[in-house]
C-alpha cells in the first residue's frame, strides 16, 4: 500500500525495487527503534507518529472540504448513537446472507480472545516493566 501511494503521489512506476527499498527503510526504522529500547527508540517513534497524524489531520481539515468534514462527522456520531443497539444486534434474519453474523461474531470473538493479552501488554508498558529484546 505504501509503495502504491508513493507511486501515485510522485508519478513513478511501482516496481520491485521500490517495494524492496521500502522494506529496507521500514526494517531499519524498526531495528533502530528496537535497539534503543522503549524510552529512547519506541517512545520517539510513537511521538513522531503522533505529530505526523496531527499534522496530516490538520492539513486535511484545513485544505479539504472543512464544512463537509465537520458536518459529516457530527452526522455520523448522531447516526451511531441513534442506531447503536440496532446495528450491534443486527443478524440479517430475513435475507440470511450470513455476513453480519460471521463478521460481527468473528471480531467480537477476536477481541474477547485478545483483550486480556492486550490489556496486560499495555499495563506493563505503562508501568515500565516490559523488557524489550534486540531483534536486529
């Protein structure tokens, strides 16, 4: 996806070399941040990602259709609040396509199975007891 985005943005052909260059760059970023540990490497990487997200969000909000974005956001939150329970328990019992059951139950089961591990990981990271190993 990244190489396709770069190809579209900069009008360069997508190639195997572009894919390999991206893999090498991303692997180096991962290795350097892992080598420096949580406090130096991963914390800085997370902070950079946060600032990039805020900058991109501000750019899209200011350079894009601002009124449409704000009105659509407000409308979407209202629709979610209005239809939350109906959408949460919708099973398509009339058409019997099977999609809502499979999709919803799969993700509910995935979150129920992974939530304790994710919670423990986040708690250990927050407390500072998580030991990183050097992968590279």
